[in-house]
C-alpha cells in the first residue's frame, strides 16, 4: 500500500471537472449529482474552516440527502406530492445536476477566485435563478 497526500481543493476540482464532462457529454446525471455533491461537501468544509466555521450554508452529507426532494428550500421549487419510500425518489435529475454543479462551482470560486474554463462555460449557460 502506498499512502499519498492529496489536497482537498484539488480533489474537489477534479470532481467538478469530471461532473462537468459527464454533464456536457449527456452522460449519467446521477453521477453528476453525486460528484458535484461530494465536491460541494469538501469545499463547504474548506470554506467553513477558512471563515472560522461560520457563514457557510452547510454541506451535503450523503447521497440520500442529494437525492431526496425537499432537503433544501429553493425559491420556485415545486415539491412532489407523491409517496417516498425506501426504493424510489422523485426528482428532476437535470435540474438537480445543474443546481448542485452551480453550488459546487460557486463554492470553488469563493474559495479560490479562479474558475476553470469549464466552470465559466457552465456559469455562462445558466440563468441567474438556476444558480
């Protein structure tokens, strides 16, 4: 076993870039959701640490929270009125992917001030309300 040291910011950047690649290739949106949510969690913690543990909106802590509608209050979000159970979630994967990518990118930019070309492309294509 070869233990190495990895910067959390670099891990989050790789997750965002991979999520953007999958998103633009019209690949699996659940993978985009998972990668963007994981990056957002890492970046949220880095921002909280930088800011003394306050002011950040809170990181997403599990895939179930990522996939569970109603986990956050979003203006204009319509809640699904059907039943949730152990086997199914009800959501719009494209909307969730865009929303989580936007949050992860915003956090990355807040932390570094240096968005990548892919991040700038994504931000330029999203209406202000979607982020």
